[in-house]
C-alpha cells in the first residue's frame, strides 16, 4: 500500500485517509493503487460495516487526479474512474469526511460515497472547463445521478465555485458543521450506521443505487428482501424492541 494512503480500523468502522497534504491530497498512480488495496481489505473483512474516506489536514479534502501524473502518462485517465467506480460500488455504506476544500475529481471522490459531511467556510469547484477539459463520461453520469442535471451543469459546464452552505443547499453535502465539530459528527454518524442491521443497510444501498440509475431489478430486490426476512438479524431486531434494549446484529 502507498505510504500516502493510510487505513485504520476502530471496531466495525474503517477509515481510508489520503495522506498527501503537501499536494492537496491529489491522487496519483500510487495513491489509486493504494485505494484499490484498501478496498480489497474492506471487501474481504465482514466485520467492517462502514468506511470513512477523508484527507489529511484541514485545508483540502482532495484535489482530484494528479495533473503531474496525468501529464507524464504515469496515470491513465480511466484509472481514476475505475477507482471511483469501485468505491461507489462498495457493498457497505461509505461516508466522506470532507475536511477542507474540494477541487476537480475530489468532488467525484466525495460523490462516490453515500454520505458527505462538509465544513462551513470551505468551498468546492470543478475547473475542467476552465482548463479546456471535458470531464469523463462516467464522472458526468455520477454527478447527474447524485445531484441531477441542473446542478451538474452548474458544477461542470459553468465551473461554478460554491461555498459549503450553497453546496449543502443543492444537495452535495448531507451535513455541514464547524471545523471543530467535524470529528464528533463523523464518528456519531459512522457508529450509528454501523449499529444498524448490515444485511438491511447493504440491501437498501444496492437498491437505492439501482433506482438512481433509472430502474430497480425487481428479481434482485425480491431476493434481497427474502434474505433480510429470513435473517437472524430480523429476529434480533424484534427481540431488542420487545426487550427495550439495543440490538446486537451479526450480519446473518
């Protein structure tokens, strides 16, 4: 794993950190390989129920793909899109701890997560049009899927800069907090989600993603519902409600 990509686990919550603060946490070939390795670990560990994605420092969450690596040919454009697709397709819920400003493909990294918590006073911008670049089709599809065509036009075609309040208003952020409250809010949300029934959260995440792409596979939805209905977790959920206690879900 790249030294600029760190992974840690606290109980059932994993955290992927981009440790490249001097380069605004941009993602070069080594970082994308490191992200892929972390996702391999997460996918192989049934104990991980939530993944947090964040950047080092308090200035920039992520500045997207490394322009130096792109210009040198070390980083192929489709490598960035491939990593974002893997993150977006992860079975467990993901949470972007957006610790600072967001630029370029960093916005796509955040949108590839299920939840986004930002910081008041920060800003975001996708400057592709200002450079003369056309943002990749897979990324455009994600912007439209998550934000709708009108907001995607503002961010991509108009290359509009937004502060955190406006980004929250248009739906980019689910929550915004003061910088000193970020860690507490992220931990609170991550632990809350981790305490829910894993089969149910995974099933609904998959079906919501399908709906966002235009249609739900009814046969797959029926199978997922059956797995939840026949699970030990459902019985534990009912028992916990009767006994007025917190449930202890096993994911089975």
